């Protein structure tokens, strides 16, 4: 298992101190998962979550974030945050997004990344179904904020989860995405039949 981020999560109940990192790491180990993360090059970063083919990705991903001590926020469609579980998802770092509205979400997230030391988790596929291409909002968030992109993954074939490396976007989307594609090419989700091609919209058009 890799070296955790210096920050860690803990809570106290009835005077007993629980270290969430240890608990989450224990649960992952019990399930047969290994986790790994090289130290980030700076404070903030955009964290890719891929492949995304089932709800189990969220469960394994949250455990990995806790085990690695990553202070992360994540974006999800607003429908997920309705009662009765909306409060729980927010407490786990969720930020509801209205996908039906046009907004400068990329700029807003970039400003947050400049102000605070945290990770923003993005699933570029945008759906658990088979997407025709990856959305590139994560790339422009990192580019505008001047922060790296962390190559986060959950490989259900190898039972490995974590971060495989970091990429500073150069502004040359196609060149940078070729590196991203090379990394994720052999990563397998829980439902491989729902994994779409690792490409951007420009490559489809």
C-alpha cells in the first residue's frame, strides 16, 4: 500500500477516537483491494475518477479517499442530492450540479482550486453507461487553475485503486489526452461492457 497524503480524517464518538484512514484501509484490505498514491506535486489538483461503470465505483472510491487521506470534493448531478440521502452525499464532499443549465462551472471550480488546497474529483465519462467520449471539463479546470491532473483509477480486474501519476496540462489537449488515454487503456471497471472509448469529442467529430 502506498504512502498516504499528510492530511487525514478522524472523528470522535463517545470519547473514542477513530482514525478514518486506518478503518478505510482495513476495509479495503478485507475486500482484497490494494491502494496507492504518489505524493502530489502541489496543494490542489483535479482528480480523475475512471473507469466509471457502476455504483460500486463510488463506494470503493470513497474508501480509497479516506485511506489515502485525500481531502476531496466531487461533482454530481443534483438529482442525487434529494432526500433522504442528500445530506449524506454533501457530508461526503458532494457538490450538486444542475446539468440542464449553462454556467461557468469550469471557471468557478478553477477559482476554488486557486484559493484552497483540495482535490476536485471528476468522472469524465459523466455516466455509468457507455459514453461515446470523455468530457473535457476536468482538463480546463486544471489548466485555468494552473494545477495538475491526478490520474485516479479503480481497476476491478486487479483490485487496485488510487492515483497512478500526475499530469500538468499544457494547453495542447490532444497531446495531453494521448498520455491520459495511454494510462487508462488497461484499466477495467466492474462492468467492462459499459466502458466507452477513451477519446474526446473532437476525435469523434
